[in-house]
C-alpha cells in the first residue's frame, strides 16, 4: 500500500493580487484576515504565539480600562478600518474608538480613523509597521499610534501634534502615558515579561479595579 497516496494535501487559499474595493469586500469574509491597499490584496502569514499573547494582553487591559472609565471601546484584529481617502482597508492588532466618536463603528468595519491604533511587529512586517503604517495613520488622523516590536523589545508611542504630525510620546520613569486614554499609563517593561503580567493586577495598579 502506498501510504503517500493516502495523505491529505493541505488546502492552500490564495487571493488575486489585485481587486477593486468592491470586489475585496465581497471576497473577504469574516474568516479571512486580509488588507486592501490601493487595489492590492495583502494576506499576512499566521501570527506566532508571542504576537497573539501580546495582542490579547493589550486588548484586555485597554478594553477593561476604557470600559471602566467610560472612555470608549477597544477591539482586536477582527475589524477592518477603512481609510477611504487613502484607498486603504487595514486590520490593526488593536484599535480604540472614543465614546464621542462611536458613529464611525459600523457592523463589520470602522469607517475612518480610530483614536488609537496598536500594531505588533511581525518578522515579515518591520518596514510596514514602523514606516508605511506610521505615515498612513498620521495622514488619516489617527490621534495616537503605538508600535510594539517584540523582536527588538522596543515600544514607541506617537501622538498627533497641533500640525497633524506624529511626535513621540516621551517615556518618563519607565512609563508611557496615553494622550487619548485619559489616566492610562503603560510600562513597556510589562510587554517583555515571561510570562506576561496578570492583567487584573495591572488594572488594580491603574486604579480601575
């Protein structure tokens, strides 16, 4: 018996290299993580465990903090963000929309710039997260952008200045304080701990539990 003939070949799903936005919306279902950039379809490789853990950790503390303070809502990498003027549909690792701007939250996407976007750098995405998305989010008016790079253990936060350009949020005594999440401070050292800190302990430290 030829055992090789009984092996099930993995199903490989590929996307056309280019689509109109309407074609992309019709093609990209809830189980497909893909981005649309001026007609080009980008499908990132599966995230590694560290990436998933960091994304989940940040979502827990940001969402619970924002909810407890009545600041707005935070979401993970399930929602597309549509920047119509830039011809982009991005899927951030985390986004926050303030309570005053919930009108941009639609059933399946965010229409316009969230108040905060967080991207976790993957081995295939350093230039995209540090440069391309930095410029896109700045142009789109995303008020605050965090970049988490687990490979270099580097965290940087940026906030729009009065001229609409990103300026780095200064780290003081090992803490970075958000400009859009009032009262929220992040210690970058938390992100590199193994295992990650207990979110409930940190939320107590932040005074919301």
